[in-house]
């Protein structure tokens, strides 16, 4: 019996009702179905008194979600999609992403299209797009203190009301550099359209094998976005006496003290998106973010040259 999974945002009534309908449709079609909420992929926040709040990145899969699963369907917005990939990427499970949220930049289809889409997916009439993910680790006394898997970005920033942060950053075996800023972002190409874009970074197409380092509000004209090969590991050494906060995919994080070392590299796991047709990144960029739209409306009554 083939096996499928459903991951849904249980805080959204629509996602809950659609999840139940999908469960019944798949069971009727002869599929074994495993269901889970996206809560298992939410990292939670630590505090100075309880700094460790994580599960090893390859131990987040819900019960029944394994490498024998043909596909899983995730119902929610972009946050649910990000959480779902943290849960299933280590098992290599491809995800059909269904938008029940707002923008849905990462989602492939909508609820009203599900009846025909489900038939298409069960018949394996789709392509899989693989996108790179980040492995983020905080080392303290040479042991892993905290780790997470992320699809968009890692952000290391100051706490509210504290002063500017200083970092020593080393890419691969290259000479380290000093950065003074409110924080730094390390993003994948997928994350280049998220926080990194808002902070002034460039848009990277998903298939480019690179990572991006971006200072947040740097205190130097020389500190600007840097794009580098994703075969290089990034090491960050805090050079500030105050503690800082690590945030992954805008979701959860860990306190970082000056004695810590942060390691960021491309993960061996990839996010596997089910695409109902060949991926067209520029179309999504135009529809969701308005890229390439004319900045001046051209009246139809005027004959243009």
C-alpha cells in the first residue's frame, strides 16, 4: 500500500478541515495516510536562563514519516512550509505545498485546485525541484550546544536596547574579516527573497549554488552583501561583550554568548518541492512581489512609439 503524509497548520480552521478531507480521499484511493501538525518543526525560543531549546535536526520527523513515504502535502502559509521541511527534509520526502495563508511565496497551489491536483500527484505527474538548505550549529566548549536546519536564513542580531554588535567572520580558509552591524544574515537562494531582500540584499535564483552573507545596518561603507560558493563553510565568532540572539527562518532561536562559535554551511539535506509544471521562478517573483512590473501606468488612450 503506498503511503502519503499530511502536515497542516492546526491554528487555521480551513487547514484542519481540508486536511481531514484529504485524509479521507487518500484512504478511499487505497493510500496509507500519516497526519501531523507543523508544530513539530517549530523551534521555540530559548531564554538566558534556559538557553537550549532544540531537537537534533535529523530527529524532527513525525511518526510514520520515513523514506518509504511517496509524498506529503503541507497545508498552511510560508511559515508552515518552512516548519514542514525541517521535519521531512532528512527523510527526502517531497512536499506538495498548498496555500491556506496569505502571500504563500513558497506554495505551489491553492485549496480550490486540490481535487485535480491530488489526482495528478497520485499519478506521479509532476517534477521535483530541489532547493538547498542550511545547517546551523552553535558550538560551546567544542561541543554542539544548539543546531537547526533551515530553508531561508539564519540571523544573528543584537538584543533590543543593546549597542551595535561586532563579529569576526571567516569563509572557508580565507582570511577572517571584521563586521560592525546590528546583526548579520546568512541566506540560501530561497531566502534571498525573504528577510535578506528586505535588508537590501540581491535576489538569487534558486538553482545557483551559492550562499549570501548580509550585514544588517552596517557601520561601514565597506560592509556590504557578499555572495559566495555554497561549498564553503562560514564561521562566526562574536566579538561583543553582550549576548546576542540567533533566529532561524524567523521562527525560533538561541542565545549566543561571546565564547560561542557559530558554524553555517549548506546542509546535506535538500528541500524537495513537488512542482505541477516546470518551475518558473520569474513568474512567481512577478506575481508575488511585483518584480518587473512597469513603475508608471501607461494610459491605453495614448499611442506609444
